[in-house]
């Protein structure tokens, strides 16, 4: 395999950890290459130019080379355009990053999902969009983009349209069935399923039921792996007076 160079690739840092004495490994989500692992040599030195740039939620231009799964980052430039995340919005951002880390394989491009991620970060930095809406919308789009698209609008057994006034049981990787205690899955209203199909999160009931449904579907595709940011969010919310 020949040495491969990539220049000026749009991307965001998802996670970093120390590597040897002065370097970092940075997991990045990029536009054309998906999730990639990059060694930032010397990035932990006090005078390193890249030290302050290799941070989550910052739009970057990344250049690297290498023929193995772990490549070498040789240039990083700040692109700007995003409001720094704070408080609950910051925790929500880390939650999105953990979803991408655990559900995306490396070197699997998802250009549409990259756009959804940018949109979610912009909205998290604004005051006008409810955090719950941003999270539920991104979760649904993430599952769809990585091949776990669920059928929300039609019943699995008959193919008929879901009816807003009826109750259903939703099964992972299959979809909704008319409600029965004999069906394993998550109970959910027809209205919530139709709202999910239409990307409509204006109802409090839809948000509540969508949260349970997304948690169920994501947990299924994670194979039981925990989401640490979700646990931390729950702990912070429960400790608030």
C-alpha cells in the first residue's frame, strides 16, 4: 500500500487522548473520509501551534498522510463559523461525539451525516432551538445515514399507513406493529411515529416518546455498550434543584 496524502479536508475533532510523551491521537469526523484517527506529533508541547486547535466543536481544515489506520496529521487550520458551546449545550455536543465514535466505523464516508452534524452544532450554539429537539433529530438522522433506517410511517405486518390515534409496538430493525403485550419492543403512539417520519418535533408527547424510542434503537445497535455522556447528563439533571 502506497503512502496516501490528504490535504485541506474539512473536519471536526471528536475525541483525543495522549500518545507517547508529547503527542496526541485525535479521532476526527471528516467530510469525505468519515471517521479517521490521526497522530498529532508534539501537540502537547506548550508552544505547539496545533495545541489550541485540536479541540472538539471547532471547524478545522485537516491535512494528513499515512498508509495505515493511524495516520499522521501534518497541518491543521481553524475555519471558524461556530459559536462555542457551554453548559448543557456542551454536554449535548459531547453526546453527539460519543454517538459518532461508537456507531461509525473508521474510513466510512458519510457526507450527508457530516452536514447534519454541522447543523446540530450550529443549533446547539444558538438559543432558539430546544436541546431535546436537536438531539432527537440528530439521533434519527444518524441511524438512517448509517443504514439502520427504521420505517416509522407504515406497519410491518400489513404495509398499511400508521394511524395517528392508534398505539403500536416498535421492534428494532423491523418497525411498528399494532399494540399487543405479546410483541417485544417499545410501545409508542401512532402520532409520534408519524411525527418522526415527518421530522416534526413540535409536540411534547412526541419528544417524550421519541426519546424512549431512540434510546431503545441506539442501545440495540450499540450491542449493550454504555453511553457515558448520556449517564452524565442524567446525573446532572437529577442533581438540579
